[in-house]
C-alpha cells in the first residue's frame, strides 16, 4: 500500500541542516565574518538595505551571510525583520543639497558649481579580471595617497534647482502632505506619487533596469539626460512631538539621480523640461538611474502622453516590481497542488472520454 | 498557554497588537459585506508571499490562547507547508494543535475544505493566492473594482459559456467562482469545485486572506453561496470511478498516486483526517 509522503517535519529539519552546512562550506576555510561582508561586499549590502527598506549595514550583511549571498533572499530576511519593528517617528525630509558629497557627476554640463567629482566608481575601469586579487596580493600597499576619500562639506546646488531657477524645468513642490506608506496601507490605483516612489525604491533593481532600458529603446521614450548623480552622507532629523524642534539622529549614505527629460508644454503654457527621480540607500547608482527613468515614464498621464508601453503603466509596474512578492509567488509553484491538478486531470479525462465515444444520435 | 511557551522577543502570534487590530477591523467589514474584498495593510511575514501569508495574518489576528489549531494543505495535515505553518503558530502562540477536524476551533487551509461538516463554533481560514475572480478576464484592478461596484458580471458568464462551446463542459475545475449572498462574485480560493457546495449555508465562519494582494473577504455563517452555472448546464462536482485505496471511501475527494512507471495508479483520500477516522471506525467494527 502506497502511503502519501509522510514525515514532513523531519524532512524539513534535515533539509535545513543540509542548507546550513552548504552555507558554511568547507570548514577548513575560515568562516566569513559579518563585518567583512559589511566592509568588503558593501555594494551588496547597499542593495539589500535599499530593497529591504532598512538602513542598517550590519543587519543587511548578516542577511547576506545567512542567505549565502542570495541577495533576493537577503532582502526578504531583512523585510521580514522590518515588519516586527516599532515605528517611533517619521523623519523630516532629508536634504540632499546639504549632502557631504563623495561622488557627483552631471552629464548635462561640462563644469558647474561644485565641479564633477568622480569618487569611487566602476566607470572607466577596464573590466579585466585582476589576478592579483586572486593571488590575494597586497594591493593595499599600492593604493596611492591620492585615493583618500575626501568629502565636500560645502553646500552644492543641484543641477535641477539651477534649471528651475531659469524656469527651464518643471518645479517639484513639496505639498507638505503626509507621504503614503505602502508597507502600512494597501496600494490603490492611480497611486500617489509618494507611494509610487516608495514602491520604486523597494522595487527589484533588475526589473527596474529592464523597464528603464525599454524606455530608451522606444517603449515609452522620454529623452533622458543624467542631469545629476550624487552619492554621499545626508543628515537625518526628527521632530519629537514633546520637544517641538528638530533633533539630529544621525546620517545615512544615499545615492540620488535626477534625470532631465524631454520638454513638454505645461498647463500654464510654458515649455519646460520634465524630470524623473531616483534615490536609494548607500551606493546604488544603477538602481537610482533605472528608478528615475521609470519614475518619469510613470508620469505619462500627468504630461498628457499616450500610455503605450509597459514602463508607463502604473498598475503593471508597481504591482510587479517587488521582488519579495514576485519571488514568493513564483516559488509557491513548488508547493503541492495535488488537489487542483487532480481536478484538472479528472476534467480532461472526462472531456476526452466524451469525445472518443461516438454518440448514439450520430448516424454511422 | 503561558508566555514562556512563546519564542523570546516576539509578540503572541507574531504580529503586533496594532496590526492585529487593523486586520480585525478589515475582518469585521468583510463579514458585514459577504464576498466583498476588503483592502488591508498586509504585512511582510517571515514566510514567502504565495505560501499562505494572508491566511497566516488572519489566523494571527484572531487566534487566542484557548484556541485549538488545525492546519491543512491539500486536505492533509502532514504536507510540508502545513507542517511549517503549524510549527510557526505553535512556536509563537503556544496554543494546542490538532489534526482532528472536530477538535479544532480554528482551521487554516490551503486548497481544501475538510470532508467532515463544520460546526458553529469553528472558523475556517483560507489561504488565497489571487482574490479577484475576474482577474483572468480583466488584469487591471481599477477595472475589476468598477465591475464589482456595478455588478457587471456578464464577462464571467461569457467565459463559462465559451468553455461549454469549446469543451462541452465548464472548464474550471478549481477556484470555481461563486456568488455570495446574491451579490458579490467571489473566488473561493483554489479549492476543487467538489468543495464548493460545502460553503453554502455553512454553520462555520469562513475567512479568506490574500497576503500578497492585500485583500481580506469573508462568508458569515449561514450565508447563501451559489456556484455560477446555467439552467441547461447546472453546476456539478467531480466524481470518481474508484474509491479510496486505504479507507474505501466513495464520497470524498480523491488524490491520484502513481504506483509504477507504467502509469498504474491508485486513489486515496485527500483529507487525511477523514481517511484516518474512517479506518479507526472500521477497526472498531471489525
């Protein structure tokens, strides 16, 4: 007698032990420390913080270690932890004008106040495997003295505000309204801009990259220029109700991208450049550029553009950009579906049986 | 249940009390408008979306220290995900768990309704992947909400009619749409249509949670639940030529198991508790 798969509990436990062993790898190799991941895989940490929606490099590094480097899994771990946290305050809006800049480039002006600062970037590196790293050669000693991170402390005006001043670009206004929080309230469509931006920040980098790319290839073209990309530290402050004044609670490192997009005639009759916005935790330039492209594409209806392409369709983009949701629903196909499949089998057999037996009414 | 039974550092049933209150409000609204999908602020759970996070949030919001919990997946208590969810609630609530349908005050289920008729003091919580019955006809949420508002369900009947025209049967065998209390067309979750009649005038409260899609809906006890059909093509449930190879039941939903590599197969009850109970009864008689 066949008995359906039993002993799920023991099997699960054994599977998790196997996973733990696989994660640890060869015990003769030293175990990688969370601090090492945090320090030496910092770009992975930044992605996990951005899409995990928690600014905590140590927890993000822990999640990466625990997930054996599977970043989508690490993002999920961080998200699941995030839901258990209490909310104390909403911070005041961060001010990226006052950013302590470590990288700042503009593709629209050759030179501008504050200058072009390359900072730490893969740009202009030749993508040749560096075998000295493989040999674990002491590359540190060769690092020149020029390469010490120096941050600009002065306030550097943003390209967008320069264009705004000349009335060449659509102005972004802070309505002062309480921003939406899609982690507390279910999304509704059409979505508020703040809900849209929040969904994009949390959205999967690969998905947004592909969508942003699709706009460049003609599926919802919006003529982008990288007006400015800046990376650096910004202060975070709160106003506790009982105090009534602003208190600094620390600083976070963010990447910001402002796209300058094709001009449109505005409601007031003026012709102005439009814009797209991207922001993420840490150094995540690819993500914020993709986000800015998609943010602009999603403004189609505000600029009276015909919605013809996936990147312009708000419900499509926002309800599919979250990789924790997407990975969950795709992976649930691994769960048993015996009952539904059995129902389909029964129906298919019945249809086929009905079709193969010649009905009596038919003259032969 | 005592506080020591709960995993350190977590609230009873994982969710914080504010979140539970938000979910209970959504549940009350859902019960008040049978079959209507209430949006709620679904939280991220420590299980993946699609693996029962909606059902788990509903269970977490209503479970109390005195409850006795049963968790089934495909009708069985011992499928891996049912085991995992039961372990989760045991870990985070310390409540009693059971595999016996009649002992449970709260049953979380995926894809089945137990064979044994439910009672007034029981709550059945369904895990729902896609709560919108019209989704496969109209992908946009903006549009489907409007269709529900206007009771514009013609497209659904057209779809069912097209099935009959093409296959001679309504080609929906699970997640078969129902009309609740004569008003809302509702997705009963991917239960086989075999189970649909059990929803009608059930004495138990039926709650549905869709975590990823952030929707909750409900069927209050003793509510009319009609499977959509046509006068000349009335709704009918699956039937098997075979009986359960273990308990011999001819009335329960049967799963097919492949016995060899030549396509030989047998059928066994999908509801493991029902099957075991029947075996125990037969043992007593013999």
